[in-house]
C-alpha cells in the first residue's frame, strides 16, 4: 500500500498490515460457538459437499482450541481465528488445490474478488467462510477421512497430529471443548 492510499470497503487489509491485524483475532470473543457452527461452519462444509457432523465438530474444536491456546503454542505467524500460517496457506493452493480445479474454483468462490488478488492471506482473518474452508483443506490435504460418529477424543488426536501448533496436545483441544460445553447449545445443534 502506498502512502496516502485510503482503505476502501473493497479490501480491509493489505499485505503489509494483515499479519499484525488478523493474527490476534479471537472470534469466540465476538460470536458464540453454537452460532459459529450453525452460521459459518455447517454452511461452508455443505457448500464444499461435506455435510458431516464429525467435520463440523473438528472445525469447531479447531476454532475453540486456537482461541484458547497460549501464544507460545500457536503456530508462528498464524493468521485469523484458525491461526493458519502464510506458508501453509500457500501450500494448500500450490500443492493441493493446483491439482483439483473444481475444488479450487469452489474455494476461490468464497474469497472476495479484489482483496484476494492483492493479499490472499488477509482472507484468513477477515473472511470466516474462506478461512473455514482452508482449515478443512489442511485436514483433507493429509487425506483425512472421518467417520459419521467420530468422537471428540478421536477428533482431538486428529487435531494434534494434523493441525499446525507448537507443542500443543489433544488435551488442549479437549479442554477447550469442555469450556465450550458449558453452553449446551454447542453440541446440540
């Protein structure tokens, strides 16, 4: 961004601003987990052709744990509520979506028209549907297949093994889930 260039409604962040602005977003301070499941996670997965309760639980658990992990356990340079690093975001596009044009088109359809071209990483912080889709692809890129009734303990281990973090454990995922369970609607939707 050049000096004196105003921010427009078309693009909230630019490459030189995105990491510092979006890396601290804790979406759970703004939106209850049950609402995130119903209004963001489920519709995004349905859009991607993944109508799965287990996938919903995995992504909701991912959001929960990333919101409550101490900074030292979050991925270095993670952006947005899912804490996705630049390099991993780039890898999803270059190593996974590049060979699947239909899937890439679906994901690109979730991104804004102009901002994505200026700074695709900013989408991870400002576009929750897009960030949810990319978080799902982090798991899919590793050939994750979930059963219809995968329990939370199993999902916690999937997260620990497949999602970026620095020394976190399945118990962090489970602890975050338990905190969210204080609001029963998280699991009842």
